[in-house]
C-alpha cells in the first residue's frame, strides 16, 4: 500500500493507469487519501443548518450496478436525492470491503463506515446536491456534468477519524478496486455545524465543500468542460498561470504542483466568488497561498478566472451551499 502524502486526499485512475501527481496518492486502483485537516467547509462564515433526519433507513437487495446497491446508475442520477441511507446487504458486491451504508446525490455516491455519523453522511450528500442542483428545483443543473460523474463512478469515501482505512480489505481480489475516481474525508473533519472559516471565525472545521468540489471537478468538470480541466493546457490553467505570476496564488508551500495546483485553484477561485473566504481572519490565514479571497478581489485581480467562473456555459454554482437542500 502506497504511503499517504501530506495534506491531500484524491486518487485517480485514468485510462486504466494509476497516476500519482503532486499530493495525490493511489492504493491499488482506488483513490484514497487522508491527511491532516485541510481548510474547507460547507460554506460561508457561519454554521450551516443540519439537514432533517430521515425517518427510516432503507435496505435494498436489487443489484443494478457493478458496485452493487450503492453504485449510481443513469436512472439513479436523475432522481431528486432523498437523503435516506441504504445499508449494504450481505449479498452485495461491496459487502465485506469495509463500508456499512451509503447515500446518493445525483451522479455522486457517498460511501460511509458504520462509525461515520448518519447526520454527517446526510450533510455531505446535501452539500453535493446543492452544488449539482444549485437552484434546488430537484433537477440537476448540468446533465453533461452529471453523466460524467456517473461514468467515472464519482464517490466520496467517508471514514472514521481514528480507524480510517485500517479495517478495509485492500487485497488484490477485493472489489474495492472497482472504484474509479474518489475522494475521502474522515469524521473528525466533517461537521454539519461547522464552516470553511472554522477556527478563524471561532467555529468547528468542516471540509465538505472543498472535498466535494474537488471530486466534482476531477470526475466531472474536467470531462464535461475541458476549459475547467486541471490538466494544462486549459482556460483554467491559463488563468492560474496569471495568478501565479502576479503572486496571488502559490501552492508550492503545500507541495501541490501540476494537476493538484489546478484542482486547488478552482476551489479557491469559486469559493471566493461565492463568498466563502471573505472573513477578515480567514483572508489573513490563507494569504500565503491565496490572496483573492473575495468576489471583488477575484474580479479585479484575475478577470480571466472571474469570467470563466461566472460564464453560464459551465453551469457553475452561483449560490453558496448551506447544507440544507430544498
């Protein structure tokens, strides 16, 4: 098993070949990464509401996907999320791998261990739904993006803060290797009452907005909209080069280069435009890596990025998720 790399949590499999770029790591054929707490969250500078608890937990036995009942089919991806967890049955292909239950939000699946709280699982699913259906009309905003998420088995891995992946079956024969593009976060960095601003605003830390956005870009935007690809050349990486030349973006201190830098750049830019980075304490805390912490600063300091992020062609979110879908 490849050792973890500091402070990043994405793993990719592309064209059947595992890649290790910057801070991204691979274990078998799975994107697994867990590291120290990253600065991310569910939005704004204040705590977000908790999605109401579902009345029941469903147990499904019909398998329609290679990943079993938790795999997202095309039909699944067109349904409005219910936020009712599905327990993985003993007969499922993913039984015994390490997961206990899951949720689906359009083209993305959330896979959680039993120790990962149901309220936190629902929170991750709600943030995902808000990013994909930003006007919250129950229909995904960008069908092309959604289709790519389905094709790439886009999945969030939600594990326990202490156990992490120690209890997982990582053997060569394990069905966990059926996954394609995933991102992981643990229970200690997931808080429905937290925010991206976290300790800079006297609040709990929550990385959900950051990590879900990374997944949607890596498994979705990069395929549906090449202009938003973290791979150079693209309009996004062209804008990133300008920001780096101006001293507004520097990911080197976090050992984040190449693809990693492009992924982080989209996160910084979009969350700043949406208003998630603007608190004075937060701006100061992130200034060594990112200086354009407000919508106004992005528009003035990096107009190429601002035009890209606000172009309706790409169906990017225009409202900051608050953790309460519909």
